[in-house]
C-alpha cells in the first residue's frame, strides 16, 4: 500500500512539474536557429563587456512564478569559471542548465535533457566543454584520487581513445572537444525516444567550446 501511495505521489509530482513548464506555452517555443542566434549575440556582449543582464528584475521573478519557458538546454562543466547565464548574458528562466564536472553524460543528465525538450519545449540542446577543464586534466594524468573521481575519468577516457584513433595530439583542448562529441553521439545512440522527438519537432543539438581567456564560445558545427 505504501509503495502504491508513493508511486501515486511521484506521478502526480512529475505531472505538476510538467504543467509548470507548459504553463507559458501560449505559443510554440523559438526555433533552434533563433535560440542559437540569442546565444551568439549574448556571448558577443559578454566578450565585449557590454552585458545587458536581461530577465533579472523583480518583474521577471514574478513572471517565473507562473512557470518556466527556457529557450535552450545546456550541458556544461560545473567549473566555477563557466556559468552559462553569464557567458551568454541571459537571465532567469532563459537557460535550462545541467552541470557536472567534465560535462559527463549519464542517465540523470539524459533524463534532464528529455525533460527540458519534451516538457519545456526547448528546441536547442548545447553540449559545451571548456578550456583548461580540470576533469579532463585529471583523466589525462591517469591518477584517480577517489573511486568517484575515477568514475568521472572512466566516462571521459573514450574521448582520449577517440583522439588516438584520429591521430590527434593528446592534449587538453583536443580531448575536451572529442568528449563533447562523445556526449552527443552517446545521447543520440542511447535515447531513441528523444531522437524521434527531435526529428518530429525540429530540435537541434550542437557542440560548443568555451575559451576561458577570451570569454568567447565557439560552436563547433
């Protein structure tokens, strides 16, 4: 009986959360191309130190009580130097943000991406690595301090092997970029439901690389 009640509560909670996302869907979310343009323009402002800090006032906070309506989902590293809202000069409710050390893909991350796309109407998925990534450096060092850090490194290791296969130099930049592509390929190969939804609803996924020194984001394709 307790399991049945718990299952009902969980299902009800998920439904209500979905409604929070859908509450603002009076019109269809902006297209992937429009979302990408917003990110590019925002990053240009950030690089040029001309930030507008949009969607961050009292009225925006009140608006967010009605539900969220992000225009992009970004998987990025949890490195404190890589905050997507600042890098892309966006504000509250603009970015559905998923972060962990090394922007590693796992079941929880995939589920979060599904939620952003299928329930919040996001049309653009960005997987972003960055310059001087500590998780990549740890993997390249071959030293695992704890079993949990090793778990991160094991998830990144295939990117090193991919660089070797392609005859690329095994350095941080190349491995970061290979790891981003690894994330994308893994997501598209593992999640058939998401792939079907993406094709039907014109959802795009693109890789990106953030330069710590200049603040610029390169979209890799």
